[in-house]
C-alpha cells in the first residue's frame, strides 16, 4: 500500500535493535484518515471470506482493527494482556511474547465473544517474530472458530514471523513489508508490492 509506505518513509524513525518508531501516526498518535484507507485495503484483500469478527491484541492494533471492522460491518474483539475484574467467567488464554516489549503476556479473550461459527480476521500493527499472531491464531482454534486470515500494517520481512505464519497456511496480507532498515542512515527498503 503505497500511501502507508510513503508515510513510513516520511515520518518513521529507525532505532537501534531493529525498532521502527511510527508512533506519530500509527501506534501512539493515530492518523484516522490513514486508518480508514488501510481498512478499505484490508476489506479489498479479504472480501468474500465471510468475515464476521475482527480479532486483535491490545493495545496498538485496536485502532486499525476498528477501521477494518467498520469496513466489514462487524465487531472487534481485542485480546487483553491482563485479566481484569470486568472479565468474568470462562476465558481462552495463551502466552505471547512481545518483540517490542521483551515481555511474555497471558493473552485473554472471554469465551462469550469468540466461538464456533465465527469467521475471524486477525489484525495487528506490526509483524516481527510472529508470536502475537501465532497466539491469536491459537485463541481462534481453541474457540472452535475459523481463521480466515491475518492483516498486518507493517511486516518486518527480515525477521522470521511472516515466513512462519505463511508456512502454517494462514492467508497473510501485509500492507508494507520492510526488507531492511538502517539505524545510521534512517533508510527503509520495502519489498516490492505483492498486489
């Protein structure tokens, strides 16, 4: 998606440790007009899949997931990283390691919001090592729902997550795939558009 790539080139900042800061428009301050266009693109890429639920993980994927859900006219469920008092009853739980935070979380979804008959599209802001997507896919499987695919805003193509998810047979669509980043020059190289 050229619009997203252009914005990453303009406003993204490459930091040490293969970190790409896009917090000025994607995951701290959010550009809702950009999200709306991303939602439309994900709708185009997954149209005809019968999506009736969007699943993401808190917190950075929620805004994008809402834009996608608006396009599909379906609800968003977000997996929580901590169990709170307002989650009562049965839950699906899986452990997920965050590349960005270097932390392992117990990710939780209440069983009342995910079940058999659901056709689930996973949405997230970044794909690095694939742990979050793999965990969300496990939650979908545990619920007896059908995973129709995963949509990612930015995939770090030089890390193993995308290849691992694709090897599992999951229909993965990334709007921008980064082949390399240079923290000294700030240069970002994208994989040629797949679509």
